[in-house]
C-alpha cells in the first residue's frame, strides 16, 4: 500500500493563482475581440432601429388609437366600470351554468330495464 503525500500548500495556491490568471486572460481576450465588438455594434444598431420603429408607431394613427384605448381602459379600471361589467358577465355565466346543471340533475330517472 502506497501513500501519496499531499502536495505542499504553496503548490496548490500557485495553481489556483495560475488558474485565475488564465481565466482573466481568456476573459480579457474575449472582451477585446473583434467578434465581441461586432456583436455589440449589431445590438446597438438593432436597438436604434427598434427605437425608431417605436417612435414612428407612436405617432401613427394606429399608435395614437392604441394609446387612447389604453388610457380609456385605465380610466375604466380606476372608476370600477370594468370590474362592474366583469362581475355582471360572470354572474350571468354562473347563473346559466347553474340552470343547466339543475336541469341535468333533476331529470326523471331513466326507466329501469326489466
């Protein structure tokens, strides 16, 4: 039976330090790469185009209509109008469901087979 002696602590610390330096170098090289810069530029260009599209939509008739409708919905939510309508619709649906269930459960039993 052979027993290996553990490596001295300073060797372990040295290897961890080397690992840290290697990772730092890899991250720096990746950050400074042309591919990363190109990707960053593409993202920035895409965001700029997206912002232009949003600005264009906001000023369009459709965008203005959508904005008005959103404001109206917000007003109806604040005044309770939507809640009242929803409550009424839900009550109507539940009454209809209960009526149908009552009809189903109070049917005459089928004639027994003889």
